[in-house]
C-alpha cells in the first residue's frame, strides 16, 4: 500500500523544536492523526494518535499503514 495510492497527505514536522511544541501546533492546525516515531522505534514500534478519539495506540512499524487506513476510514465513514 502506498500513500499516493491511498490519497494520504503527509506533513513531516522536522523543525528544531521540542516535541510538545510540534504536537501543540499539529492540534492547532487540525491534523487528525499523528504518527510519532520515538524511543520505541528501536523495537519497531510507533505511536498512532487520533485527535478526535483522543486515543494513542502502539503499532508495529510493519502494520502502521494498514492500521492508519482502517482508523481513518472509521473516522471519515
């Protein structure tokens, strides 16, 4: 599955800011999901955060696209 094929827009925040500043800005502009690549990436885990559900789940890097697509379909359908 590719992001282009699935009509996914990606915003990479690579500014030299603290994570909290980036998260706050993402909320302010209304980004519906965040995929956080943090300390758990060493264990092939990322965090998927849903703004509307106010939920956070740990997801395998290998499954993130599939889980993200399923979560976004639930939100928008």
